[in-house]
C-alpha cells in the first residue's frame, strides 16, 4: 500500500490534470490564435507527447488498483461501494481513451499528414468531445474516490 496509493494517485493526477489543462486552457487559446494548419499540427504534437503518458498512467492505475483490491482487501467482496464505482468509472475512461487513441487520433494524424484540414478539424472536434466527456468522468471519479467513503457508507 505504501507504493500503490501514491502511484495510483499520481497517475490519476497526471491523466485527469492533463485533460483539464488541454481541454480548458490550451484548446481555447489555440482555437483563438492559430489557423487550422498550425492548430491541427499543434494538437498532433501535443497528443503525441501526452498519450504515451496516458498509456503509462492507465497501466499504473490498473496495476495499483487491482493489486490493492485483490492483495490487500481480498477481492471485490472486500471493498466498499465507492471502490466498485471508482473501478467502473475508470474502466469506462480507459475505454474512451482507447477509442480516442485508435480511431479519431489516428485519423487526425493521417489528415494532418495529408494536409486535409477540414477532415483534421472534424477529427479534432471528435477528440475534443470525447476528452471533455472523459474529463467530466475523471473529475467525478476523483470525487467518488475521495468522498465516496463518506457519502456512500451505510449508516
């Protein structure tokens, strides 16, 4: 537990914090100040640097979370409702990330390489919506993970 909890939390902070920064800070400025070719190239570069971190975070979150559940608490029957919710929400987030990585991000890279700016813009818009959804789900997961023990505990 001495290593699993910090690893788990740090991976969540990197992933969810990165989505928050990209979606709420970088995206509006890039849309306001950059023309489509520069903006789309910027996003391919940003995602190219961020997504390897997300892959590592996904691996760390899954490994540390499952290790804690099965090694420390003896399985899913030994954990509280908020842990079940946290796991389910995290798995949905991972599924959304896998989809973003393998479908619209791949299409975005191909569109930018072909200099097909309208197609690149469509793919970037798909990514923006999915990252927005994942960001909201990530923030909700953090709330459940940190407050669920108090809110969802039987009296």
